[in-house]
C-alpha cells in the first residue's frame, strides 16, 4: 500500500515538481535494476498469503470436528435404537402374558379378527421377542465398539492430530510472514541505496548542521544582550 501511494505521488506530483523529468523518480526509476528486481520478488511473495493458510486450516478443522461429532451422534442413535427395541420387547412380553392368561388386549382383539388361535399368537410373539433380543445384543455390541473406538482411540488421536496440525500451520504462517519481512526489508534497502536518497540525506544533514549552528549563535547573542541589560 505504501509503495503504491508513493509510486502515484512520483507520477502525479514529483513529476510536476521536476518538469516531467522521470530521472528524478526513485520508485518508478527504470534504471534501478536492483529495486525493480526486489519489487518483483516482493510481488511474488505477496501471492502466498498467511491469512489464506489460516482460512483453509480453519475450514479443514471445522469439517473434521463435524465428522467426529457425527460419529458421536451415531453412537447416540444406536443407543436410542436399543432403548426402543427393549421397550418393544417388554411390550411384546406383556402382551404374550396377557394372551396366556386369557386377558383381553390389543393383540387378542387383533388376533380375533384375523382368526388366529392362542398358540399362533404366542408363537408369533415368542418369535418377535426372540428377534428383539438378538437385535439388542447386536446393537449393544455395535454401541460398545463405537464407544471403545471413540473413547480409547479416535478421540485421543484426534486431539494429538489437531495439536500437531496447529503447530504445522503456525510454522507455515511464521515462515510466510518472515519471508515477507525479509522481502520488504530488501525492497526498502534498495530504495535507501539510491544515489538520490544519499544525496538528499547529505544535503539535509548539512542544512541541519547549519541550522543548529545558527540557533546556537542566536542563543549566545540573546544571552549576551541579557547580561548587558543587567
């Protein structure tokens, strides 16, 4: 940004001060090969943006955290399915006991309209209860496996991986920023090495010395006048 402003100043202001003589320019001096080479290198360095690195790292972090949460929610769904199957098993067991006891229930009424015998009803309920038990055992095994993987493997690995990834990103960002600093330093050193800058510096230093001497002489004169008045 500073370079752009100064370049525009040279084009539109400094050129006016010097009758459109572009030899007075520094940033836009085409003969300063070192400066222009440094400017091109700085331009290329700016193509690697540390903010962009951080942006894509955060996007990746967000995606992986969501995947882990989805796995955790998957375990919760299995747990909910186990409870639902257990409730159905208890309900079927209660219904079967009602049928065996000869009590009226939803199942006995349904069986009546379907013209099912008591033995047929009991056999059907026993099969349903047995299947529910198999489903519960399978679901419990799945739930335990997911829990073990998450609790004793994936979560710890995830934490270590995220920590290592952060250090890697920090290293990359530091490298990019240090590279920018080095290129900026080289660029401004090239400007400072310009003969025009050196001549202006020498001229200003001489003027400052002359002004300082003049002020000192003036102070001495005022002090002498004050003593005479006393």
